[in-house]
C-alpha cells in the first residue's frame, strides 16, 4: 500500500509531502497504519469539508492506493479524532 501525504498552509504557507510505502514499515507500524485507515473508513470521514474560516490552518491531502483508491482532503478545523490519528502518524514521515 502506498499513501501520498501532503500538508500545506499554516502561518508560513509551506508545503511538505511524502510517500509512505507500507512494505517499508515495521510490522508494528503497519498494524497501526491499518488500524488508523480502518477507523477513518468506518467513520466515513473520507471527505470532511474544508473550513476556510482561518487562513493560517494546515490543509491535508491524503491519497491511499491499495488495490482501491480513496482520497481525503481536509484541514485541521474540519477533521475528527480518527483522522487526526492518521495524520499524526503520517506527519512523523515528513
């Protein structure tokens, strides 16, 4: 499975991105990643709406490719806790 992750915006407007290949993760990291993705899919948070009320918010784009594809676009004000766990995990790879 490959996950393309991008964080943009914030006060400085900087964009950071990475690609996470699950085959290169430890077995514990793979397990956590699968749990985060399952929680996101089960809660149907695939496309939380963006809250454009603050210009200094981070925006996040996630594309998951694992036989099927799904994309998530959100910002830090619109996401739920399940999505926050996934983003926290991915931010450690930036």
